[in-house]
């Protein structure tokens, strides 16, 4: 772990050199130092102008009309009134928000509140905005920012949405209902109040009379920088601004009309940006990672310093601060790519688009630069995956079902697939399991077990995740219904916004009313150092809940739920959000799975796919272990 202390002397020297732009900013209750170069963001004396803006959904349909405000001294940084912010939060969280905004409580205190009579509402779901202390706080922050389809049941959230109707794509999934078949969600570790101290970052919200600009009957409106809301509140979605309008739930990698409107139309190529924009963007980036990045205290397993207590310290220690604060746009965009891919480098982090200052033609250039900057964790995942795919192909393997024979009889089946896919499988019938494995995991499992059931001599089944990089968690869970009866499943989620750990019990039910196949087969899960994300979560449930052996090499990890976000000047990226997938031991203690799931039986890579027939050495190695010999 790198030590933080030497940064202090370095930072003081830098601030002395930049004394002309240094101003004291109240650090607020946290006592944190001002981030960046010490240049205070300005106060404002009022509203300079406003524009009418639309809010579009992922299909390009207009959902709302809002007003974008620009304040004196804040250039073209967009601000939204709390009343309009309430509408956007309500839209993303699937609730009617018309009456959720409470204009003012006590002096200087504003609130956003769910109506408990409406879907998803609870009596104490209130966000408080204190303009005097520059803090935002709530006792139920995560529940308020959780969409209703991500079932919260009075606790908070779960990172998998409900699937209300069974289909060939995926069975019905129910979380923590009050039905007889599913337990109620429960806290393993209770929540704490969430407080976001904008003052500690020098970020500000303002109270102004907006009646001159918009007639809504309010004497004083609360104005908050849009990007503060987008990076802090919108936990599961991306809400972007292209200089004119807002877009929610938009997939940045989709080439549809909505994406072009959101990003290409907003590009404004220039070589420099103002110091104000540089400072604001940097501070907001720090706020994003301090509040939302769930892995910031767990990085020593990958040879990185922890990001604690503030990411600002880590950025400067690693020599990235000045470039991220640069007014030269090419320098800044290159630094952002390096910061994300080389330093954050958590496997899920990906640099999608450079800032709006770059032309559409330059997007590919910066994406290629980001790929070249890939750090050691991503490189290891990729190298191990490439090596294993090469080994598997040389042994005659691909996706599908393979059998190992002994004495002329099929004794072990191996189910091989490289990602949890959720595409539409169509009507079938399916005979090409290799193709089906690339379309829909649940249907692939169904057809695989139909094939395996033809051979009564098969009693052992290996689920090969050695080249599995993850995918759709809904499909990950659907596949688990073959391994255990549905009422025993739970998902463990650590929420780094309120420091809670919760269990969300779930029921997975398919059209046929399927029950566990565990009584018919002895299951094993084969993992490698490239078994990542859902390829890591699946074996964690098998090991810690279902008592299914994990064999091979420790999995590659991946515990953070992915959040896509946009910097205040338009750069797009994804990284780990505030929600973290985790496991629990028999006593309910938290187990981090981001650095992988340990194996019960270690097997070297050269024995994964080898022998007289593919998987023969794997078969012999498992069979030779005294714990499993009786299974054969």
C-alpha cells in the first residue's frame, strides 16, 4: 500500500506556487481539505439566463420539460431547480413525482419526499437539502434513489430488477415479498444516515428568486449543479446532458438516433476549457468516486493503494492531478483515460467517450488510447482468458456440453459457456448448444440438462466458467435454479452510501415449476483468474450458500455493480457503483468477493482441458480427491 503522507508536503508546495488562485472554502462538518488546486468556485449574485430543455428516455421519447439555468459567474455549467430535479428522480425511479417536492421546510432547508401513498413510497423517505451548510442528507438515501422495479421492500435496494412474467428468456424472479414462499429482506448490518457534504468539495447550491424567469409561484428556488445530482443520486442509470437536453437510461454504446442526439449534437470541439470548468469537473469527479466507488478500500489485493479517505490524495500521489485539472482539452481527456484504465482499473471500469470538447472524429482516437492505457488487473483478466481459450480450442473444446467416459460409459458432463447471455432465443428447437450458449443462458441450461438426462450413468456435472467474463445477472440467477430449490437463495449487498449490508431473499420459478437438480447430480464449478463479474458471483453463491465445490484456480473477482456516468464536460465512462455484491459466512459476516472466490480444489491450468479426451485430466483430478471419490 502506498503511503499518503508524502503528498502533504508536495501539495503544500504546489499551493504556495499557486497562491494567486488560493481561497479558503469552508470545509464543512467533515473537516476535509479542499480538493484540486485550491481555487475556490465562485459565489453567484443571481440567475444569468435559462433555457427550455427536454428530458428523453432510452427510446428517444420526450418524458418531461424542465428549465436549465445558468448562474452569474458560473459560465455554462447547468443548474436545475429542485422541483425539476424531483421530476427527473421520479422518472428514473418509476414513481409519480408531481407532489414529491416540498418547496421549503425551515429557513434554508428544502426537501424532496416520496408520498407514502404512492408506489414505492415510505413515510420517512425524505431527502433534505440544506443550502446554509451545503449538505444533502437522508436516513433512507438508497431507498429513495432506487427504482421500484429494483425491489426495495422497505430496506433499500437490490441490484437485480424483478422479472414478473416467466418466459423463454428468463423465469419469474421475485425478491423478498411478503408471500409464504419468500422471506422478507433483512439487514445484516443496519443503515446509517447518508450525508453528502458539498462544502468539502467547494461545490455549491444556491437559493434565488426565479419568478423573473419562470412563473411557478415560488419566491425562492433551490438551484443545484445538474452533474452533482447525476453522479450522486442516479445510482443505476446514466443521465446525460448535451448542452441542450437531458437523456436518461441511455446506452452510450447504442448507435441509435437517441444516442446521436445526446452526444454527437452536443460536441463542441475546442482546444481549451476555462479554469472554472476544469476545477468544477475535477471536484465533481472526486465527489463521484468518494461517494459511489464501492471498491475504494479494497484495492490492496491488486497492488494498488486504497482510496481513503479521499480520492484527491490518491490522484495526486499517482501524478494525475495536474493533467486532470488541465485547461488543455487533449491533455485532460488523455489523463482521464489513464486515470480510469490504469489507476482505477477494476475490471468493470471502461472509458466510453471523451469529453464534448473533442470532435466526433476524435472519439475513436481517445478510445484506442484508453485501451493502450489498460492497467494490470484488466490485462491479467485478458491474458488469462486468451491463454485458456487457446488451450481449450487446441483440445477441441468450445461452448456446449462435453462428456468424459470411463469403461465405455459417460461419467461426467461439463457445461461450457463464456458469458451470461440474455438475448431472445426464439422458438427452437435447439440442437446447436454452442450457438444457444451465446444467446440465452437459461435456455442453454435447460437444453443442456435435457441432453445430460439421456445418460443415466452421468452423476457428476462440472459448470465450466473458466473463460466466463460475466454478463446479465438476471441470467446468472436463472441458471442457479437448476442447482438448488428456489426459496433458499439470497443476494447479499453491501451499500457504501449508508454502510448497510442487506439480504434480499429471492424465488426463481420457471414455467414448468422446476425444482433443484442437485439431488440428481453432484455439481462442481470450474473457475480461473478470468472468471469475472457474474462469472465470479455465480461461484460465490455456489460456495457460500449451496455447498457446491469450486475447483480450478481462484476466480478473477468483480464485486462492484456497474454505474455508467458522464463528467460535467461530457466524457462518458463506467465504473463500480456504490452497491457491492458480497457473500456472507455462516455467522452473517461480510466476505469481499472482489478479489475472487477461493477454490476448494486447486487444479493447474494444464489439466483444465487435457487427457485422452477433453476434460479427462479434470475428471481424474476431481475423482482422485478423497472428498469427492464417493461421488463417482
